[in-house]
């Protein structure tokens, strides 16, 4: 499945503020890299990306750290720092909003001060999902219904060896038969209609 991403590269005519943010982030990343690795030619590149795919944040900051060829790891514990590798990471916000702590959270502990971990990524994914449930569903019973539906979807995702269905489509019928997913979807649909109706009444009453 293709994901459309637009890479925004900045020229000499780019906005001065964005250039400053770009240099600032580069310097923050370089602070986490050993000086000898920088002296050997390690390069840090930063770009802002606009992603139109479902689930993407509107603007995110991509960081690429390009290492020179070396027979040893220039950053111990980081495989990409050997043999001219490239380490890539992203910060899910525009460059203008990136702060030092955001940079450190996007880098693994191999970098000085880096705190990226699988646990942290899992917590971020959890927080995004729970926030979406709260924003989309106002009533507790509807929130519980959506949480049950998503729980079933995650179980089906695992059954399919972490292969997602087409965007906006249900999982294959043979997996859905083992759950009450159709009933939950119907109930969620009714809840969504109630929310839309409530919004219209509120709007018309103004």
C-alpha cells in the first residue's frame, strides 16, 4: 500500500524562520553525536514533511544522520553508524515546534541523552488512539463500544500476522465471523448519527 508523502526541501529563498529552526534542530542532534564521529564527516540532515496519508500528522520533522564509511561503529550500539549507514527518525510535529526534549525522545539511548524505546512508542500510539476515541464519542457507552471494536480489530490484526486491511475496509469475512463485529459497527454507526444530529440541533439553535 503506497503512502503519499511530500518532502518540503528548502532553497536559498526559504523562509528565514524555517531556516533558523532547521539549523537549530541540526545543532540539537549534533550535540548527541560524539565529536570524533562528527570530525570524520557524519552529516545531519533535517527536513519538514507533509503527509496526506490516513493517520499522519499534517507536518512532521524527519531527521537523517549519514555516517561515513567505517569498519567500526562510530556510535557504539548503533548498527547504522558503521560502513556508511544512515539512521533515520521522525518527530511528529513541525520544525517550528521541535524542542530539545523532542529530539532526545526521537533518538535511541546509543545517542547521548537519547530516550527512544519501544515502550515509549507504544505509549504514544496508545495515547493517540485513546484521544481519538474521546474526541469522536461523547458518551461513555459509545466510547466503550468503540474501544471494544478496536480491541477486536487489533486481535484480527495479530491473527493476520500484522497485515492491515485496505484503508476503510473491514477485515476478511472469515475473521469477522468469530466476533460480533457487524453488530458493534451497526451500533457505532447509530452513535455517529446521534452525534451528527446533536451537532445540527446545537448549530440550528444558535
